[in-house]
């Protein structure tokens, strides 16, 4: 079974800036490369051990100019894909906890994007 078949939620490719907070409380810039109701694909400078709990903050853009909804979520690293030529890694994370309003905003974004495709 492929990774795509195992996924429970549709993934939407994005290019959003965000931040992660690692267990040692260090904060790092990231780029979100895909999003689903179950988790995120994150481009980061290094791989992060599977099972590591990290906090992520990012903004979901709106159709309206200059507006976005902030999401702060607790996540668990599920996989890493190391990129060639020292370009870092794609880190897959699963949402562990985020509030209802933030989840509703994410659902709305995914539903609206899915309808456009």
C-alpha cells in the first residue's frame, strides 16, 4: 500500500511560512508544503526524530487581502524525507491538539480549495 493510500485526509499543496518550537524550546522558521485535516508536511533544515512532539504556528490565508487565521498546534513527527544536496528535510507531522476554531478554519480552507480543483 502506498503512502497516499494510507492517508485518511486529502492533502493540499501550499507554500506557507510558519515556525516550530522544538522540545528544547528553540524556535525555527519553516515552510508548510502541504496540509490536511490530519497533519502537515513541513520543509525544515534538518530531520526531526519520529515521535518527537513539536509545536507549530502558521497562518491560513484568506481570499480577502491581508487577512489570515493563526493556527497553533501540538504535533507529533511521523516521518522524514531527507532532501538531496543539503536542502534539509520534509518532516511529516500529525496534529495532536489544536482548538476548535482553528480546526474549523482549516476545514474551511481545505473544503474551499478542494472545490476549486
